[in-house]
């Protein structure tokens, strides 16, 4: 691997969570997303000479990830119907184009907010989003009623979003005040 590839690989590593977030948002399956992330890394390395260093790396890499997912859907004939795939892809790219400082602040806040959750709720989130466990198996593993899984997860996501927004806002006020 030459110096350019090593540098690109390190930049990919720094932006892994952002690139993976785009892929997960599109495919909604963590195992598939991990495989597609590996394909994305290969595509980024193949096309690194086309990257303009005066631009931000993350949106460029996320656009490649988007294309990898679209190719995956074509191969699998599993693309969401009615143009939904294009909308999902565009929303994922918009999210990826966010400010790097904002991205870091939100990730730091997410860690803090996650740690404040009760152990049982942390476990539920880890099982669902870290291990891609769904349905009855998730309910059994997390000791939550199967009928309330979706509602509980939606409430947890909302709680985390509110906590993140509050945390980021407080940190910005402290930095500016």
C-alpha cells in the first residue's frame, strides 16, 4: 500500500461511523451494512485519485457508499419501490454533509446520553442496533413484551435525540459564554 492509500485508509477509519450510518440508513440491516461498508472501502481506495482534497472527505465517501448500496439493491432486486430508494439515499447524503464539528459533538453527546439510560434500556438498544436482533428474539433477549418493542424503541430514540440536542446546546453555550 502506498502513502496515498495509507492516508486514505486512515481518513476512512476516522469517518467510519459516518459512512456506516449512511449505509445503515439505507439498508436498515447492520450485517448487510457491514458487508457494504467493506465494499465501499474498496471503492474509495480504487477511486482515491479522483478525490479533490480541497473538499470534505465524508460527503464524497458517503456518495460512494450510496452508489455501493444502489448497486447492491440492483444485484439483489431488493430496492425499495416507488422511488423510495432515491429518497432514502438523498436523505442519507444530506445527513452525511453535516458539519464535522457538529458530527463529533453529537457522537460525544450520544455516548453520554446512552450511559445515562437504565441498563435494561441500554441492553435493548445494543441488541437491536448493535446485534441487529429483531422481533420475538429481541423481546425475549431484552425482557420486553413483544407488543411494546416498537413503541419502546421509538421512545428511546426520541429520548436520546432530545438528550443529544440538549447536551450539544449546553456545550455550545458553555464554549461561547
